[in-house]
């Protein structure tokens, strides 16, 4: 029981390490920072491990995604251009004969859009499995690495929830009920002196089971965030935009 308790404490403490902002560059480098300002052309930040130090800045053209400590992701799109388009004067010409020219096919937008876990491409909803297939087909090392990490996070979370959390919840509930029955004295009215200990053990097991379920939820969120990072890279490097 003590080993299981200390295991839960260590896992919860490890999750606290993700309470910083993260700047993810197009090169794949991840910067642990405290974001101060997201401007038009640059992002200002301080190092997470030296927040009393100087203010740094990085061009938005180098950044794919900013992940804030509350789990919100902001995709950085630096593809827009403010370069004015020169105008030319068209000379007056005689009207040519009218000819029929078939209209070109409408361009296909392959950008993957994510709205609260619901994915769309070219105006149509697509499944998460389809999104992962599109990402894998790029054979991009950075995308494949993110997908592997996402799969690992999801598998660990499921193992924690189903392999440990659920059994502890069930056994803890039954043990707690048993302790309550023992403390009530039953039909003969005699109170078992071990009832408090049984109830305490059952409550501890239930609490540990609930903690593991929360850990599973956190790891599933982290798994989805890694897929969002892969989607952001896909949209920047491989998607065809209208």
C-alpha cells in the first residue's frame, strides 16, 4: 500500500513540471518559457528557469505553435505577406471574338482544422484516425516523433486507469462498505473493533483510484496536444491552402 501511495505522489509531482509555457519552433526545438507578449512579428518571453532575467524575443516566422501553461495551444501562422501588389495599366484593345473556356477546377484546401477535438478538411468532417493516417503518410520525422509520443501518453494513461485505478476503485468501495457494516454491529449489535481500520483502508484505496483516473485524463489531454502540434506542422509544410 505504501509503495502504491508513493508511486501516485511521484506521478502527480511529475505532472507539475508541465506548468510552464512552451514555444515550439519550426526546427522542432522546444523552449520552456514564460510568454510576455505575442506581437505582430515577434514573441517576447523570459526563460522559465530564470524569470528575473532579461526579456528575449523570437520572430513569429520561426515558430509553429505556442502552448500556454493552462493547456491552450496557439498556432502561429506567419505565411501572410504585407508586400503591396504593383498595379499596371491595361492598354485599350479591340474586343476579341467570344470563345468558350471551361472554368478551372476549384482549388482543394487540405488544411486540417481542429475545433474542440472535431477535425475538418476542405469543409468536411474527418475522423481522428483519418487525421493520424494523413500525418503518417508525410513520413516527416518530426511529425512521426510527435505521433509516437502521443501514442505512448495515451497507452500509459489507459494502463494507469484500467490496470490500477479501476480495480482500486472497485476493491476500495467494497472494503469501505464492509467497514461500515462492521461498525454498525449487524443484527447482534456488537461492533467489530477492526471496523475503523477496514473503512480507512477502503477509503484510501478509493482515493488512490480516483487520483489515477485524474492522471489518466491529464495524459489523454497531453496526447491530444501532441497530435495538435503534428497537425500544425502538417498545415505549415504540406497542406495546400486556397
